[in-house]
């Protein structure tokens, strides 16, 4: 099973990686991870781009996810 590393533009470097069965699981894990990062960090909701680059064991780019989040109304 291939191993992938989830590195983020905020400086986080994934040293352990995860074994992933296929591209469907890889996309699902990247989406879940991004949701967790944004849920835990309200400072990311400032309109600045945030990026996750997922690489394989050889360092090849497998997935590149860029998100921009903005809060437009206050509760």
C-alpha cells in the first residue's frame, strides 16, 4: 500500500505519512484533514489561501488542495 505525506502551507510537515489504498481514499483523507485544520483554527478564515500538498514516498506530488475561507457575517 502506498504511503503519502500531507504537508501544509502553514509550515506543518508530515514526517509519518499514511498508507492509502487508492485515490478515492487519498482524496477523502485530504478533505477530512483540511476540514479538521480549518475547524481547529479560526485564524485561517481570513481570506488568505491555505494549501495542502500531498506527496508520495518519492516526493512526487499526488494531490494539491488550495482553500480560501472568509467569514462574511457575524453571529
